C-alpha cells in the first residue's frame, strides 16, 4: 500500500524484467503498479523510452522510505530519451498510473 491505497503489484526483480518494465503497455489500471526490486541500494535512473502511458515513478530506500518522486513522467517517442535521475539512493522503484501521487 502507498498513501493508504493498495495496488496489485507486478514485480520486476530480474535484470530482464527490470529492463522491460512497462514498455509497450497500452494501459495500467488505477489499482495496478510495477515494483522494481534491485539487488542492492543504489542510484537508479529511469527513462520513458517505448513507454506509452504517463507514469508517476516513486523511488524507495531500503528502509521503505520514499526518497524521490517524479510526477507525470511522459512517454518518450524519440531515440534519445532523457533519463530521470533521482537524487537519492533507493532499493525499490514503484511505477503507477500518472495522477495518483498529487
């Protein structure tokens, strides 16, 4: 649960699943999310290449504290997409449908 809202999580806990993420997905339900789980805490940049839906992206540290939020990350349709660079260490990253974290 995040901010008193529970989600059905899809877990991205392998390198392959984390690389694929939500690329090419046409929709993600309001009660659905993808949780990226990394083997160790670090700085994890994300980008929106080949992502079709806008997302809110939430970085969470090893103590399960939110350390950075990117609201309304828009899809990138070009070959050179800018990375979203959190300014903190995280172990988990949660992607949810844009417009929930406001």
